[in-house]
């Protein structure tokens, strides 16, 4: 019994050493579209190191806060706009050009700790 307790203690004590996940940083900021805060949308951070996970968050009233692994990241931002009404429901479409999402040109180098990054986007 004592041997199992010692083994359990050793496993517990060294378990953090076996963790391969990197510490996460925070990225906060404001997204504006044509000078106005984006009402609602999504932001995604995609690491250059494909072994790391992508991180996504919600944009609300222009603001976002996402936990992101440190390192070089491409950023995709999506903001919808109402383009019509069908059967009494609003129909939405992407408001931003593909250079901000599908074919993003946005990049950020996330440092350890807290990061602030604002995005001033244009629809034309």
C-alpha cells in the first residue's frame, strides 16, 4: 500500500513536466469597420506552427478578448450584415472583403502575457 502511495505522489509531482501545451497569452482589442465598432462578429487566430491549436472568439460592440498561444498568427475576422428579408427572417452575408477572412492578409506576433491589437478594417 505504501508503495502505491509513493508511486501516486511521484506521478502527481512530475505530471506538469509531461505537459506539452504552451502557456497561453491574451489578445484583446477593438475591431472597427469603416471607422465604426463592429456590432457583432467572430475573430480567429491561426498559428503558423500547425501543431498549435487555433483560437477563436466573439466580437461584441467592437471588442474581443481571446486566449491565444504565443507566436506568429494569421487572423481572420468575420462580420455579417443584413442583405434582405426572406420569409420574415433577416438574410445575412459577409460584410468584409476576403482579405480579412478567407484570404487573410492580417498577421500578429503574439507575445507571452497580455497583448492589445486593434483592427481598423475597410469594406472597400
